[in-house]
C-alpha cells in the first residue's frame, strides 16, 4: 500500500470540517505523506533571484531562518539582499504554519515552530558519511537534540524554477520497519545519557526513546541490502507541489532535486488525534518497556 496520499486542495488556508480534519490527521499520524500537487508557494517577481546556489555560503547544505531571533544562517550576500531573503523564507513559514493550523486545529495550541530552511543546493553530488547520507532510507532522529518522543512534523514545497522534481524514496510503514530492525537494537550503556549531556554532546538528557530511534536510524542507513531491496517506492514531487509528513515516522530518502523550502514543527504526542499511532508507543510495545 502506498505511503503517499494525494489531496486536491490548492490553498494555504483550506477549510475542512472537523470530521475531514480528523480523517486526514489519522492518515498523517499513521505515517502517510500528504501530497498536494496543486499547492504552490508563489515567489514574488523580485524573489526569483534567490533561485541560485550563490546565496549559500557553502558551509552548510541549507540556509536556515530563525524568525524568533530574526537570524539567518548559511547565507551569503549583502544586508539588503539578505533582508529580502529573510522575508521570503518568513512568508513561507507563515503559510506553512497556517496550513497546519487550518488542516489540524487540534494541533494548534501545542505546536512549537522550529527554524525554516531554504535549500538552494542540488542533492546530487553531496559527499557525506553513510550516517549523514540522507539519500539512504531513514527516519529522522538527531544525536544532539533529544526530543523525548515529541513528533517531527514537516511541510515541504518544491520551488524549482526549471520544473525538476524533488526525488524521494519512501519505505514501509513504521510498525513493520521497527519490527524488522528490532533484533539489532541494543540498549544504552549505563550512565551514557548523563555523560553525553554533561559533556555538552546532547542539549538535554537522551531518553531511551531517543536512544532507540537513533539506533533505528543508524541500522537502516548501515544496511546496504535493505537500502537496495527493502520495501520502498519512488516519490518524485514535481515543482509547484507541497507535501507534509511526520519525518520521524515516514522512512524516506532524498535522492534528487534542488530549490526547496521546508518548515519543521514539533508536536507533543498528547496533541495528536490518536497518540497511539506515534513511534513512541509502537516502540514501547515492541520493546515491552517505558521509554520516556
């Protein structure tokens, strides 16, 4: 069964009934990617100049805008141009957050908005270690930023001016994925979470959930046979389209494309329409222990 669920809406402020919102949320919370082929983020005429790799400082793969601090990282240019770039990315943030609030009103009061990223560099040609290679199937988990089971919700828009697709591969549903790799998951060393936090390697203490999600992330990426022949489907998201997923749940790999806008939001599990669909309770059931 496909992990892609296509939707016809073409507005960033859609109106759904409560029943429609719940039905769509349950699909999303089950690990589906909600795909909106007609939902385009329209650039203003003077913003088309930003569709060029020269705006990247090349020290990071993404340009990141933190609206709360009005700070832009990873970008190169004069003050006037960078101010315009901030406004473009900030407008996308407002539309992406507005879209989630409109689609899923139950999330609204619990969402935490993370910085917004603009990705002007091509995916092809990146050189990285296997652990950092996002062209390998993985679920998102971050070594330095434990989240204690909080969800990672992301909104993407392909703004490629030449019509090139953002090429993804998407894997099997999370329950099957977690069960497949369960025999390879090992518990943490005693005292490891405290030591990592004391040394400043993690921003907060790593929970058992964070530990096992990192293990799952690494086991997936390290398994060459799984990367070649594990259950997966191609998902080329065309220019002018947008999509939403919980990237800590949807197994995905990014294998091609250039010029993308992305908004990350964090959502506590209790705010879901059905908390039992989240990775945390699924892992707890498989491991037969509390993880947070």
